[in-house]
């Protein structure tokens, strides 16, 4: 799972959400929903949304911290 931020230039709304990180092992229905979540505005249905990783909310920061901890662990293990 990953924390995301989506911003819509059409309705000017910004929202935060948690979704699948990759499509590995997902059913066709889950893949279709992932595509919609990443590319279609939840509020107005616009296909112009900009979706990025969430680094602003507590949930996004927690995901970011866990990835950084894992990267540090791997880096220390390799050295």
C-alpha cells in the first residue's frame, strides 16, 4: 500500500488516499480500480488529475518513514 495525493485542475480539489503500490497479483477488477483511482478525479470525474506520493499528511509521512528506514537498513547491510 502507498499514500497518495491527487489534485484536480478542473474542480480545484485536492484529496489524500491510500491505495495499492503495484499491480502485482491483482485481479482484473482491482487493476481497473487502480487505474481509475490514479487517473480520474473522485469529485468531478476529470481525467486530468495529478497524483503523486503523499508526503504531507501523517499517513503519508508514516509510509515515507517506513520506506526510508528500510532503505537505510538495506544500505547498512550492503556495506
